[in-house]
């Protein structure tokens, strides 16, 4: 079967790849079949309606297809204790690596509607990992199994009206009661993906003084909990993502819900960011493919001035420039994913943290170019919310969601260079010390 140019990375077209094994290829086919059956066929309709039906989340959960959003290596002991041994009968949990993860995210996003994937995996991708890595045995026993079984849902609560990329300025406070049994939480969280459905929020709060050292992570109950108020925020894109504004007024949370230790919140947040940013990068790259390949397909059949648009040199020029940037980005992402799959987590965080931030920023820029190209080539259809250009019009409204969340673009560009400088200077000092 012929594939529309730019619709898939080369390895999925049967071309050689140094990264992808037979296991990865089998997983991609299984993922594609599952997603097309249970998600892609109705994704546009659900986005238009503004909600992802509850049965979709249940279907994914029943098939253990929310769990691949977790960062590899997976928590094997917990999963096997809960009876999870493989995904779709194709990949054993012990074999699941970051390349499998990348394929999973790409297949989720191949429908071209990012909101539905956010509604499905935000808890596993962002809210649950800190609980797995840093939660006490008691906290894990109490909630992790329920998350894995899909009995409860979660969200990550970092951003506030006055603190976005500037995480160290988080103001939401958590103060212990005199008897030491509870924290009392006050504050606001804004732009919280999945917030309207979440039972719990893995929340950054201030338990100490100003700055990064005063931050902690607390698992805060939401639904029906006294003092919690949640309202939906309307965003330009990602309608089905359930973005919420959460207000906390004297919310009592058991001290047992502290994740890790007090004052260690910044470290946990930053380590979780690498996974979040890689996920966003993969998803945004896929969205760019959907946009550009849709335009390519359209101009092959659309006629103007008595010939297909593809016969116009200016059209080919636009496609070529965006296609070159897209394929370059895609190759870089594959390289990053391979490196993450083959490095220890501590080494990966140190060596790839800055580059992952840079890739996330670059992905947003390339996506912007590709979807603008698509809208222009669709002409009036690209400016219309229904009809032939419906998908690219929707994707055009997703650009801010690609360039802002997970660390806004300018912040990440600066962070990337600062991290590279830091690593370079550290290695120079190590070499100088070795000579002494």
C-alpha cells in the first residue's frame, strides 16, 4: 500500500533502521490496530463534542493500554502483582523500552486530535510516575493499584496563575495542623490537564520558605473533597483534554499523602519534566506529520488554473521546506529516544535533560511551520471548521498547546543552553582534577 509522503517515519515504511527491532515493528502494528478501532474512528467527533466518553477510558484501561504512558523501565513488581504481564499480547512488560513508548505516543496522536490522548494518559504520564518513584510503601499500596486498574484518575498540579515555567515561585501552601496529622492546603492551580475528571492531584505545594527548597509534592484528593472547587477552562485547542482551574480552600490532606520528603519537590518535578517533555516532543512531531501529509494529499487532487496544485512550483517549494524540517526533527527525536532507552536514568537526566528541552522547543516550532503550510495550501478549506480542512484547522489551534505547556518555548531554549554549558564546565573541571 502506498503511503502519502511525510505521513510516516522511514522505518514504518519498511526502510532499514538502526533503532527499531522486530519487537518494535510488531508493537507498532498492534498499536495501530487498537487505536484505529477504539480511538481514531471517532476522535474528531469527540473533539467537536468537547468530551471523551467514559467508555473509551475504560476500554483502554481494561486492555492495560494506559500503562504504556509510564516512563520505562516499568515498575515490573507492581505490574506483575496486579496481573499485568504484557501489552496486547505483543510486548512483555520487562521488554518495554523508550522506543516502544515512543511508538505508543505516536500511534495515539496519529488521529491528529491531541486532546483525546491528553484525556487518556495524563495521569499515567505525569501524575503517577512520582508516586511510583518517590511514594511511601503505604501510599503506593493505597492508591497505585487503583490507578493501574483505572478505578481512579489523576492529574499533575504544578502551574498556577502566578507560576508557570517559573516553578520555584509556586505559592500554593501546605501547613501542618497542630496535631501533625494533616496538611491544610490553600491556593490555586491553573491550566491543569485532565483536572475535571481527576480523583487526585499530584500537586506541588509550598511546605517551607521561599524558593525551590520550600517545595514538596502532595497527593491531594479532589472529587467531592471539602474545600476543593474545580471548573473547566476553555482552551483554543485540546478541548477533550479536560483543562481545569482548581481552587483549594483549607483542604485537609493526610500527612501520609506526602510524596517523598518535604523540601524535595523541586527535584521530583524536574526529573519528571524530562519524561513529560519527551512525550510532548513525540506527540507534536506526529501532529506535524498529520498536518503536512494531509496537505500533501490535498494538493495532489485539488485543481486550480486547470491543473493540480501539486503542479505549482510554489506549492512544491512549501512542502519541501517543511518536509525537510520535519524529517530532520523526526530523526533527532528517534536518536534521543534510542539514547534514553540505552542510558541509565541518572545519566540520561544529566546528559539529555537540556537536549530534551531543546527538542521540545524545536518540535513546537516545526509543528507551527508545518500546520501553517497545511492551512495555506488548503486555502479556504483550511480556514473552515468543517469539511475537507477540518483536521488541519483543528491542528492550527493546537500550536499554542505545543509551544507553551511543559515549559514555554523561550524558557526551554535558554534552559537547554544553560544545561549544556553546565555539563561542559563540569567535564572540564573533572579533566583538570584528573591531571593533578
